[in-house]
């Protein structure tokens, strides 16, 4: 391209340099609104802190009194949580579920997956019937 052709092309309006003296730049209104909003937030936070301090202090001029709390010298021994052995049908259901997940993760989509899934459904139903 020739240099005179490049110089004659005008830049797009959104990329053109703005002359601050011409007043063609942004107006002061958005800046005024954002400053006003920030001032409102600061005043609101200050008022909230003041009101919260006034409410939290109770009656004006009241001094907090010390209270004593009695602590037992010996704590009762904790009772152990009851432990039940899982039923064999539920253990079988968990093992079948693990087998199905292993097949799915391994990308195995054949008869083995189908059999393992049927076995899981049957053992899970048995487990649910035994544990209402």
C-alpha cells in the first residue's frame, strides 16, 4: 500500500483520539452517579455500625455485670454409639454396586455388566426389605 493511502484513512470513531478541549469526551454524569452511589454506601455502612453499636450496648449508661458459670468437675463418660454389623445382603449389594461401577469406568458394556447390574438390583431390593 502507498503511504498516502494509509494516511488518508480515518480511524474508526470508537478508536479515534478524543480532544479533551472540544468536550467530545464522556460527560461527567456517569462519574457523578458512581461517586454518589459510593457516598451512599459509605453513609449507609456508617449508620449501620452506629445503630448496631447503640442496640448492642443495651441501655445507655448500663455496665455489664459479671456472671459466673458453674462447670461440673467430672464429666459423665460418653456412651458408645450402638454398632450393628451390616447384613450380608447389604454387603452383597455394595459389592455388586462396586462391580457395576468398575465395569462402567473400564468401558465394559457387555454381558458381564448386564449380569452385575441385575445382581445389584436384586441384592439392593433384598437389603431394603430387611432394613425398613
